[in-house]
């Protein structure tokens, strides 16, 4: 087991106060209901935390110019994944699909022709993740894209805490003294992409770039990370961001 140093608590860890303030200020009914649903506190043992793995496919990497085309959500806990409650949506982006993005996520013009606008799924999405800690692999996609998409349609965004399995892998394999020493020697950094990360825990290889499959893969990865490097009693605040 690699040594793990608990992450220092910061002002951003007071998510409970943030959620209350957003609930008081929210104007959209669905956004208000989401923020009014309490999340587990930072000191809750991770084994007691209800979670929802989230993944999305987008037309690019810049939320200001690109858009979401599909989302997958899988509710789970450390003990159990509940695929019966999974949800998958294809949504119509406001701009024409690029050929390069179709090659990446395999969602075609014909699939989005009858798909709803993202606004049509916001209420169900927020209801599904309310009270749960959202788990993603690389929050720099899911967090800004979700914030921008909801803000564009409801006039206010939905920033909230997440557990980022890529960030956890980075702590283990990119930010340790050994990782720095490897870079000093000119060695290539260890990959922390989803499938590469899963392979380190001997998890099965899944076909990537499908939002629902990648959400399931992310849930399984977090379960393996905690089982290998943390304890069931590890406080949520050591993992979220």
C-alpha cells in the first residue's frame, strides 16, 4: 500500500454552508430542491456515503464553445452498485456535431435528431444526484460543462462537491516523491486515464467513450481505490474536492 497523507481541510470543505446559501438564493425550483437536499458532512466515513458516478460525452473540451451530447449516472455506495437506478440520456447540442467528436463518442447526427435539449433532463438529473456525492474521472470536464449547461438554461449553475478518481490517482502516482524522482530521471509519467487506472486494480477492460459505461467504470474504480489505499472510516473530506 502506498502511503497516503490526508488532504488538508480548506475553506471549500465547508460545503454544507455553501449548499444552504445556494438553496436560499436559488430561483429555479429544481436547482433550489437540489441545494436544499443535505449532503453528507465532510467527516462522514466514506463507507456511509451515498454516491452517484457521473460521466458525460461532449463535442469538445471547452465548455464555452462545446456542448454535452450524452450523460450517464450510476448510483452506488462502497458496498454496492445499483445499476437498476442507472440513467442514460442523449441530448441535442445547440451546435452541429463535428466529425472529430462523432469519431470520439460515436453519437451520430441521426441519434441526436430526435433527442431533447439538455433543459428537458435537468430536473430528473438533479433529483437523481440530490443528497449524493457525485464521483467523476476528471472533474475539469464534468464540473464546468454541467455548470455552464444548467446556467445557460436556468440562469444559475450547480457547482457542488465531487470525488475525482483521476485526482486520487494523481495523488498516488503523480504527486509523490517517487513520481517526481521518475520525472527527474526522464521517465514517462504513469497514465492516470480511466482504463489505465482500472488496469492497476485488475478491473476488467470496458469499451470507453460511452457515458453510462464510463460512469459504471468510475464507480468500480473508486471502490477499488478505497479498498486498496484507504479505509472504510476515511472521512469524506479526505477525498472530495
